[in-house]
C-alpha cells in the first residue's frame, strides 16, 4: 500500500519534480472527468426542467401524491434507499 504522503525530506530534487509531474497529470485527468460529469448532469437537469415545464403547460401537477408522501417520509426520517428496504 502506498503512503498517503511520501517522506519528501528524503527525496532528491529530481524525485520531487517527477512526483509533482505525476500528481499534476493525475489532477488534469480528474479535472477532465469532473468536467464531463458536470456536463452530463447539466444535460440531465435541462431535460428534467423541460419535462416539468411541458407537464405544467399541459395542466399536469408538478408533484404527485407519491412525491408528497416520499418527501414526508424523508423529512420525518423514515426514508430508506430502495436497496436497503426489507419489503
């Protein structure tokens, strides 16, 4: 198992430069993945907003009775994730 943070006092200048380069590359890759995820989230949210707007314009309610029940359970602390339910 790798150390969380190496003993930098024992590292040579070149080892420090190499580690900085490695960590910079990792951060660049993570940043790219994060931007992709945020893009996907934005697309999904926009689709949801469009659907809700369409439902509202057609006279449908934005919330159903099931939504209100679920929200009540969450606020009362009775909500469990689907995979954790013992139904």
